[in-house]
C-alpha cells in the first residue's frame, strides 16, 4: 500500500543534469506523477463535491498521498544533498503527511455512518492518528506507517467491496483501488524490478497512480449516485 520506505539513504542509480546530482531519477519522476495525479483528483473532487463530505475528504486523502510523494522527490531524488539526519527529518515529514491522508479516507467513510456510530468512529480515527504520529516520532520505523495504512484502509476495502457486490459500483471501484495499492507490498517484499533504472519503487509508484485513479473514479461515482438519489431529475 502507500508505505513509506525505511529512513536510510539508499539509491540504485545516479545521473548528473547540468551539475545537479539526481539519484534514482525514474523514482523521483514517478513521485511527481503520483503528485500530479493526486492533485488533479483533489481539485476535481473539491470542485464537484458541493456539500458532500464524502467526496471532499476523499479529495483530501488524494492530496495527502500526493503531497507525501512530492516530498518523496527529496527523499529519493535529492538525497545527495542531505545528510543522514536531514534525510530522516524529511522522511518523517513524508510519512506523517501520508498518514494524515489515510485518516482523511477514514473521515470520508465515517462521515456517512449513522449518527449513533459517527462520532465514536471519528474520535477513534483521531486517536489512531495521534498514536501514529507519536509512534513515528519515537520509533521512527516504517512498520508504524504500514500498521496505520492497514488499520485505515483494509476495513474500508472490505466494507466497500461487500457493498460493491450489492450493486454500489462506485464503492467497488474504491475497494479495487485499495486492492491495487496493496500490491505494492508484494512488489516491495519480493523487490520485483525490470532493471536498476525501473526498479520495485518505480513499479510500486505506477500501481499507486493506478490506485488513485480507481479510487477517484469510484468517489466520483458515489457522488453521482448520492446526488442522483437526492434529485431524481439530475
């Protein structure tokens, strides 16, 4: 899924562009692609969501993932210019921004819960986010980020997948998007790569781009279904 990498300076390739050292240039480029895709969906969902909280917070999820990926350009592409401590700080910021994005997905889903459950679920989301941030700052391990992502997105994937089987197409797309993002864990575990110039990080980044597109389309569909229900003449 949308996992942060361990906070160590590691790279496979390095190029010199007009005196500027760029490490793992394809990884940095796909980081930018994730940001561009996420920013497009954020702007689209904010513009067309109106007062529909579900769409607005899914848009903020996309913005969180995209912003973390943009910070990842420094982590991957420009690590030549950072020492170990600076690299760690940037990596922690990247992970925390990503973690906030995951929490926005939870808020998007829980905002549609019944009044009986909504407040409690939102409080649990806030508590989880606080524990995640504190854990990242104290333990500084990507395992904390993996746990936060799993707790945040896997229940949504299961719930929306089941609702998708009952005919809610938009939610089935969202579940499919989360499932595609989960494939990045397989790619990272087995270090699946085409070459040092297009390695497992790059493959994972392309899966994340696909995931964001699927989720964005699913959120758009749920918004259309929502407003169509409210206004049969729409």
